[in-house]
């Protein structure tokens, strides 16, 4: 890694003066920070593109990468002091306080990849970053964004996504534990699905319930944290508890659900940002973040919620209940559509609970109303899960994985499986959910479906509690399909309105095995060779093949010896993604490092099913973490015709690397290899040399540049 005091990695001591500059004029020095939600491919691609653009323009540049293996090539105080401007190409929060007094341009990581020269030009007239007093750690940095921000994600958007990303594990763990316990240990009663008290599945169900109890406090707390930093975490989480369980905490008639948690998160975050701006005596300043701000903000938010927010929610709950009870004698289709709309609207909030409790209250006298609700309850998670399968490119790797879990939860009638999608894209997901819920409820009402258990989803049919089972499943299927189609259509409309850009920061990141799942102490040192001084070292390495001709034994290994002549192929015979992976897996097996070729293929294809590894620029990096291989092994192959790999830029894969590592190496060597490849493959000249190399030895010579 380059020493902070040394020359920037992207620049050089020599080189031409900047265009248009006079002889002897000070060489422009810029800094950059790149970061993406998953922290591998796009983080390093943007860093490499910015450094290449700076070299072409005769500008010194040092780039700090904030990847999943931690921050590398970190910008020092000296770097910042000497810098003429800072570019932040990131789709996650980056601390800007250290750049106070400098021109700061903030934008998305994709701009760092596709428009590096434009960013370098725009940073010269970017606004000056305000000092700490004017900007909270997560306040959005209005001074840094401003007119120069371009496509920067707003502070509110980033805060919302911060809450969503922290909430998802609680949704998945809680939901799956509940689903498994219901399937294996639950039995239907007039009171709902119950468990034998003290049994194994009783406790599994209780653990799942705890996960759901924490879901909204975590969601609200981390929205607040993104806006107001650590002092906002306490009021945000306490506000989330009020939204999740106001009925038990202070005797409210209804909980606000996830919409209430969004409100408390933003209220807590902005309240803390405002309190930070209040001038206080010097002797009070040390205790402000740990005592004063958390206590004042928690009291203010909590009392405001109880007296101002809670009362309207109770009013809505009461009047909705009365209104809906008056509808029970009307048309079954209209009533079913209304029940479905309300069930789908807020997934646990007052509107949802109103419809559900009215339906439960009529069990025994009019089971058809519960049948309408039971058909609508699973539509949201099933529909969102199906949407991620139908149009995978619209979703991030995390969303696709959550979609699989949502499908499972939907089968067991756990509508909360759709909350992460509704929280991330409320304007698109909630209307689609409501439309699908209305269709399911109306069809159930039309066909006279009945349910004698206060629960929903296909599981109640498995327990024998549903009358009219065939139409019950038809209603669920129709609502699910309508929800999925409507969700994807609305997302694409939003994308077109945004000028055809990728829908969200997290969405376009190709999924890479091992990303975000672990780091490992050895990674930083290894991957550091691809940051800091990586660009200079790689460029220097490009001369090595010529110098080392005829001395094969002395030539450096490719990727620590994981890629050899045995694992290089000049032309793939395969014409499809699956066939290419299978052909490359057989090639890797020739090294003796593969114990089970079919298992390696299966794992690689399973990763592809979760999200394409086509990175664009005619590159694909399929990969697998499996003990079907005994040591890390990397293969490279070319395809003259190109193979459709689902890349976001529409290019076919012509340069294909396949990485296979044992499970034990997934957190260190795997990430190091990915970081090295991601950066080097952004060099157009390198790709051209790799494409035109005439034979396997020549290909290996080019690949040695990665060292």
C-alpha cells in the first residue's frame, strides 16, 4: 500500500503538465473515495477508472477504496491538506468532515466508472465542504452535494437504505424461524396456529418472534444513525419500539408498523442533527454526544410520538374498524377487494390490523371474510419474491436473496417478508402490493372461500382450515402474479424517468461470492497491492513479459499460482453461460484441485441464479465457494463470439475468469483475487492485449501484469 506521504498512486513524479497550464505551474492534485454497497467490483472499478483518467489529464490523484475488506489507501491529513479537490464516488455514506474547507464533489459510484473525466472537470468548481459544525456525520453534507453533486444519492435515501440493510437479517432470520416452527410444530386451533407450550418448536417460534420484535427498532435506529451518527441510535431505536409495540408499551389501540418506524427514524435523525447545531458552553460539549443529545432527543421523540402521532393512529384504527364492520353486508367482491387492499397496505400497521381483526371477529359467523384476508396475506411476500425472479437485473444481490426468503415466508402467511421491499421503494412496492392484495381478496370473495383459523397463506390450507381450497390457491396465485408484474413495471417506469440510469445504488452491483460475508486479517495486505500502489505496480509489470522472454521459470506466477497454463483456454466451445461454466470447471479439474466437478458446477450456477457475474465491458467472473475444490484455483478462457451473461451494459462475455475456492478460503484469498481482477480489468489496453494474445503462453504473459 502506498505510504500516505508518498506520491499518489494514480499520478507520477513525472508526466506532462496539465493541459493548458503554464511551464512550471503547480500540478493539480485531487483525491477520491470510492465505495459501493457490497464493496468489491464497482468500488475498485471506479478507483481504477479515476486513476486512469487522472493520468491521461496529467493530474495527480490518490484514491481511497472503502470495500468489504475495509478502507485501503486511506487519505491522510497531509493528503487532504495538499489536495485541490475531492471526488466522492460512492453509493454509501462517506464521512466528509475530514474534507472541511476543500471542494468536494459527491456522486454515485457508477459515475466514477463511466464519467471519470467529467468528474475531474466538475470538482474544480464544486462547493466547499462545510466544517463539523455545519455538517453531521450523516447529515447529507449539503455543502458537499449542492449543485455539484450531480447524481449523488440524497441523505434521506441513503439513510433509508441504511435502515433497510440492517433490518433485512432480522426479517429473514425471524421469518424463517417462524415459518419452520409453524410447518413442523404448529397446529391450527380456533385461536390461530399454536404450539405445545415448552416444546422445542414452541421455543423456535419464540426466537423467531424476537427477531420480528427487533426488526422495526433496528430499522428505525439505523435510519436515525445514518443521519445523526451514534447519538441518534438510541432515540431511533426507542422510536422504532414505539412504532412496533405501542399497544403494550402505552396502551395504544394500534401499532404504526413499518411506516411508523420510517417516521421515527427520520424524526430522530434530523432532531439530533438540529440539536448538534445548538451552541453550548465549552464545558458541556464533551457530554453532549453521550448524555445530553441521546436523553433530550429520546424524550422529545418519545413524548411527541405518544401524544401527537399515537392519537391519530388510534383514531384511524377505530374509524376504519367501524367503517369496515358496516361493509360486511355489501358485495363480496367489493368487500374482498377492500380487505385485500387494507391487508397489503402497511403489513402490520393500523390499516392492516383493522382488516385482519374485523375478519378474525367474524370467524364462526362469517368465515368468508377471513377467507378474503387469508388469501391476501401471503400475496405481498410471494409477489415481491416472484418479482425478483422475473426481472433479476432490477434488484441488488441482497434483494434477490431476500426475495427467496420472502417466497418461503409467504407460503407460511408471514406478510412481513415484503417489508424490506416496501421500505426501500415505497412508491413502487406499496401500490403493487395493494393491487395484488385486492385481486386476491376479490377472487376469494367471489368464489366464497372460507377460513376458520385467524391466519393466512397456503399453510392454513395444509392444516385443513380452508373451504374452497382450489379457488383459494387461484386467488393467491393471481394476486402474486399481479403484484410481481406491477412492481417491476413501476420500477422500470421510475428508472426511465431517472434517465435510464440504474434504479438504485444497490441494485446494479453484480453479486460476487463472499462479498460482504467476511473479511479476514490477511485480505487487506493482499488486496492492498491492487489499491495504493497497485496501479503503478501493475503498469510497471506490463513490461515484465518482454523482459522475461525465454526465462519462463523466472517469470512471476499469475495470481499467486492459482492460474496456470493448465487453466487457460484460448477459445471456449460453449455457446451458453451454463455450458461455459461446465467447460471451465472441467478445465480446472485438470489441475487435480477439484474433487467433484458436478458439485463445482452446481455451486457456480447457484451463484448465477442469485445474480449475474457479468460485470460489463465483455467481462464475466463466475465463481464458487465449495469444498469440492481442495485449494483456490482460477481459470481464464476467451469466447470469440461472446456469451450472453446478463451484464447490465448488454455486452456479451468474451473474457471469462472462473474462481473456485474452498469454503475456508472464502473470506481472504477469494476477496483478494476479486479485488485484483476488478481493478486490472478496467484497463482497456489490458483487455485488448488479453483478447489479441495468439496462444496460451502469450495469454499467461499478459495475465502476469496482474501481479
